[in-house]
């Protein structure tokens, strides 16, 4: 080897050692940077030459992004469900819903023992405390839903900013050629992780390092032409009647829309594109979990009111069937019909008074009974006015029954041949304080002119949000003697018949929860105390489930992040080992260079 060749080789070795040491220095200085991927100095030949590449494991990186979406979902859920748990209070708290009901029940028992004006006042005070608790819980749940709506709006803004950042990085990376700056790639991957924590996405990387992002169902978020735009039309503050509907004119909450790229606007919720990530978790909270919590409270409020105000009315046998007096039947009140069809199979039909034609037809899910056929019909014109419509509806479900006007205008349903009517009954809401037996409209709907709660399905359904509107009947507050006086003309004020019956109603009235409440009752009927107990237990289980899911997901995320770091992050022991080798190489090249210099000096002196 000639002196000039040795000179070039040693000089090149010094330069490369220096460049490689610079890379190691960068690695060490970023050892605690979670978005930094370790660099490797790659020795190369022309025309590519030496390169600095990231020590990246693509599969593990995709795993990190995937788990980030799951973590975003579980964290969002846990944060708000923790707040919901605080609203319900501890199981042994003297101020929780169960305690408030127990205080009301105890006051009613005391009234039975002592029907005095003083005890009447105590009962009304306990009743107001119970309705206040229901009102407050309902309002707090809707406040939580409004907070979720605000969080969705904020997160959509952040997602848009992240997409804009990615579009800029995409452009820089694409313009960089075959060897983009690793710092650009790190920034790009960090932005993708941020976006993946907010929504589930699919990432496709081109050979030049640019990426295309789509939702899991194929909607493009980012491509070579740039980023699409996300928007959210917040409807906060929300109420119990605020709900999502894929039909935009029926939707009363915000939705996440995607526009741009010449494809028009896409409702990502309707498209099923937001099932994970923080956005998915918030949407599930707003449209399912908190709606369920509201529905459970509404069931309790409805049960409390109906148990005290509704009277069961049996039918009178006639040839081939029954006559049922439906005098006083209110919108929402139900008629239960059971019969055997011509094959001997038992059938159930629930007939509900519905005067609002826009609410018809009713789905079979309108009741908690899983095996009935549900018919909505207006009885505003009495049986005669409903006869034709009810006959048509029964014919449509294949009942083989005949509807007629019975004695005194009663509803008559009969069967002939092999079919037979087995029972016909109704439960009618009492709206008067006296003259209708011991039933008492103790509680009213304060948001609708203090009318009695009848579970009307006329739009909007009365049960929805009733927990926020339930109130003690103003007429009782004005004259508490009606707590014991139930006849007209008045019975003795000291008569305990009504208090005794009200207690019996709370203990024995069979109540159903709506299907939206997800209480696991499967159409079975329970008492009011059991309904409250089941509600609190179901909510406690759901809150524990969400908390456990979040803790598990955090553990999974930490494990994935740790594994990714061990494969693509900076390991100081390895960097120290590499540095030692490079220092030795640098020293060796320096010695060669020094030897060549000495030889040149000798030659110059000859």
C-alpha cells in the first residue's frame, strides 16, 4: 500500500469513526426521549454512501399504535365512569339514592302508625328529598354527557391539528428522497401514535417514507394530496332527550364528520369508523353507558310514581272472551291480552294507548316483555273509535280474535273456533287525589304541567328524562291531609287505610325496567326496592368492569412500549460498548495517520 493510499484510508476511517461517534452521542443524549428511535451508522459505498438509519421494528411499532387506540378508549371510559361512581356515592352513604328511598319508606310506615299532620309533613319532606335526589342524579348524568360532548369537540380539534402536522411531515419526507432525516420520521411516528390514541386507524407506508392513513373501514384521513378535515357539530348542553341518529334531521347530539378529497362529507359514527381510541370511548359513553344510567334512573322514578298511582283492573267474562272497562285509560297505559291460538300455542299481546300518530307503529321492544306483540292505538274516541284500528292490528299479528264494543262501552275481545282468550286486564293511572280508591298520584311530571305520570309514548316519551322532572304532587304539598283522605265525601283523617295500601303497593307492585336499562331482568317484574338495588348493583359492576379494563389495558400498553423500547430504543450499555469499539478504531486510524506523517517527513528530508 502506498503512502497516499494509506493516508486516504486512515483519513476516511477517522471521518467515519467521528460520524459514527456523533450518532452514538445523539443516541445517548436522547436515551430518555420516548419518541426517539435509536440510530445506527451504516457504512456504505458510493453512490449511496454512509447512512444513518433508525433501528426500527415495524411490526412492534404497529402493535404500539394498535394498543394506543385501546388505551385511549379505556382511559376515556374510566375517567368519566369514575365521576359517575362519585355521583352515586358509597353504598353505606346516608345521602345516596337507596338511603333516600329508605327514609321515604320509613316515613310512610310512621304515617301508618301515626296519621297526624306532623307525620304527614315528615313524609312530604322525605318525598321531596327523594325526588331531589333523583332530579340531581339525572341532571348530573346529563352534565356528564355534556362534558363528553365538549371533550369530543376538543379531541376532534386535536385530531385535525395532528393530521395537519402529519401532512406537513409527509411532504418534507417525500421531498427528502431516499434518505429522509430520521428526526422527521420520529416526529411522524409520534404524531401517528397521538392520532391512534384518539381513533383506530390503518397506516400504510410507501417506499419513500410517506404514509397513507385510513379509518379501519377505509375512509381516507391522509394521503399524498394532504389531510382530510374532521369536524364536530356540538349540541351541548345535552338533555335526556338528546340522542344520536344516523338520520341527520333526527340527530340531537354532535357527530364526527370527515370531508375533503372530493368525496363529500361522511358521518364517521354512522359509518362505524369510531369503535376504538379516545373518540370511540367518548362516543360509547355519550350514546350508551350514560344513556343507560339515565334510563335506569327513569325506571326508578317511573316505578315510584306508577306503584302509588296505578290501579289494576280485571275484565268480565262474556261468551268467547272478556269485556274490559277502560274508563280513565291514559296515554301510555297498557292492556294485557293473553290467548291461545288455533294451534293451542300461548300468545301475549300488549295494547298501549298512543294518541300521537307520529309515534306509531310501536316496535315489540316498547315493553320489557320479550315474547309479546306490541300494538299502539289511540283510544281518544273510546272503544268505538279504536275498534277498526285495533282489529286490523290484531289481524296483522295473526291473532284470530274479534274486537267489539262491549257492555257500557267496554272493550270486548272474543275468539271462536279452536282459539280462546285466556285473560284481559289493564293498569290505569289514577289522576285524582280522591274518589278512585286508595291509589294516590303522589308524584307528578313537573316538566309537563305537573300532570300524572302515565308512561305516555306520545312524542317525546314521558319516561325519558322523568327522573329529572319527578316532583311531589303540588296538591299534596298544599293539603297534606290527602295522604290519609281518599274518599269523596271525605273519610276520617285518622284513617290509615291509604298509608297501609301505599306501603303494600311499594312492596308488591310488579315493575318492569325498560330494555335500554340493561338491568338483566329479562322481562321479569320486581318491586321498587329490588329495582333500586339492582340498578345500583349493575352500575357498581359496570364501573368496576371499566376500571379493571383500564388497568389491564395500561399493563398491556406498558409491556408493549417496554418491548418496543428494548428493540428500538436507546440501550446505554450497548451504546457504551459501541463507543469503546469506535474509540479504538479512531485511535488506530490516528496512529496510521501519524505513521504516514512521519514517513512523509523522512522522505522530505532525503
